[in-house]
C-alpha cells in the first residue's frame, strides 16, 4: 500500500537540493525529464515562473510505500517504486516536466518517492490547478493526489489504504512549512541529517554528531551557526517526569532578537522528540548488531576453511595436498551464503532433491517441500513479470510525454515561421 502527501514549493532549487542531497547522494533511483545534471530541473522551473505572478515554482509530492510490498534493499524493488512515482506524476500532470527521486533513508527505511512537478503546463502555458490537495474537492471538481495514487495502485495489483490514520508529520512533510533560508528550516535539516547518521544509537551519539556539524563550513566558507540540543525533564503538566527536547541555534541574522533562536523540537517534527528519535536509535543499533554478526560468521567461516586446509595438508604425503576444487568451492559457498540459503529454501531439506530413501541413508532429513519451493518460484516469476510490465508502461508514458513536447515545439516553430513570412511580405 502507499500513501501520499502534497506541499507547494516556492523554491524548486532548495527542494531539489534537499531531496537529491548536497552531493547528489540521497536518491537511490532518479528519473528526470529535464536534461542536464543536478540543478537543471530547478533552473527550468525558475525560468518558467520568474516572469509570472506565481509564487509556487513546483508541486512537491511524497509517495510512501510499505516495506511489506517493496524491499528497500532490493534494487529491482526500488526501481519499480521509482517507475510508479513517475507514472503518478504523468497521470496527474501529463504536460509538465517532473523529477522523481526515490529514498530509503527515512524512518523505518521504507521506500518512498519525492516527486517534483514544475508549476507550468507545456501545453497551455498556465500554472497547474489540479491535484493540489490530498482528498478530492467538490468545489471546482478538483481531484486529490491520493485518489490518483489509489487508482494507480489498483491497476498494478497493489493494495490500497482503506482508512488513513493522521499520524504526526515527519520532517520531510513539514519542511516546506518553514521559510527557505530561515533558522527553523536549518535546524530541521541538521537534526534530520544527524538522526540519519548510522553512528547515532542514543542521545549521546546524537549530541556528538550535532557537535561535529558545528565545525562545518557553509557555502560562503564561514562556520555554520552553532546548534545544541537541550533536554530537560518536565516538572509539571501532562509530561511531568518526561524528557522534552528543545533546539537552540546561534542567531546571527537577528530573527529572534536574541543570541539564540529557540524552538521546541516537537514543533518541527514528531521525529525530533525522544520517542520519535528512538526509532532511529533502534534501527542503527540493529544494523550494528547485524553487521557484527556478519563479521563473526565470516571470521568463523574463514577459520573453518583454514582448519580444513590444514587438515588436508597434514593428511597428504608431501604436505601440499589441497581440497578438490569442486569441494573447495562448495565449502566456500556454504560458508558465505548459509544464512541466505536457509532463508530462501524455506523448508527445503538437506536431501536436496534426492529420494527419501537415499536422503535418509545419508543421515539427512527426508525430502524437499516441493509445494513451498514451487510457490516461491511462481511468486518470484509473477513479480518479475509485473515489474517488467511496470517498466514498459513507464517507458510508454515517457515516450508519449516526449512526443507531445516535440509536437508542441514543432507547432511553435510553425507559428513563428508564419509570422516571419507575413512580416517580409511573402505569400501575398
């Protein structure tokens, strides 16, 4: 299932930098209709709106998926998520340029798309008026983004959210609510980046990363404003006895009239509370433990391989006897991929396709769960076929969009040529 969120962007450049990352490192899959590298999309958005009265340069949508349907660690799944984001953009705004950046670095690491659409129709030359709300609106018969998304999910055999819970907004959804270049947005961006750091497994680690940020330089080569996290325990009220977080940032711009700008962390995002941050702490701790387990298994496998090789050398006449290459490759494969094989087999016994009698004679559990294996093979084949259909559909949508743009440009050239001919008195 997937959910959506819409927010207008008054600065396409700022939003593009945020969703791409300062070094263009955040997007794990990217589709952009504007040729050129990072910044080309927002430059076109600015060029199309700067001579108009439009305050909004781009429409910013976020499309979030469940990790039960798409695995954020599977590149094919992530690419399909990106394709679905592109299809949603063209379904809503077929005559406008779009940028789709897929992330897996949010809370819970669930795959989601950031979709930017330039607030300009290449066909009419006007600003976009539809799909600028979450729900459908009867006034003006306007469609909402969630309705378009639900239709797309049904067409692709994906589940649809029946009832949406209005959970507190995370920073990526709140960010556009704060002024570009303001201290509130800077605090939110820096806090979000700190929570995403894999070293942050507790509050002490979070404070250490924030202190590292304080040593960095901004684009002008000056030290960034100093920020700190204040975490007192409430003495009264509903949160008596509970820790509350407040962010302080050095105010060189005079926004607050004080030396520091102060902001309750929960007013920026639910992620920036002790409860919200704990989800990030738990995830990073889990990743560390899994990495430690992988390293331990690899060390154990290497030790077993050394022991087997040493035993083989001792049993040889000249001390140089090694394992048979096929046996050696088998042992290495078993050591390096034991966990993955165990998970994928799901009921495949050690008989590995041999008859029950033969497997039992070799002191193994009998037989293979053929039904489970066939089901997994069938599900995998069906998923790959659907993913290929999604990619093909996205290619067709992209080709149709390019064809429309070409026809528009040819028509404009034709009108320009006709006006030029009349100016020179030709064709009279």
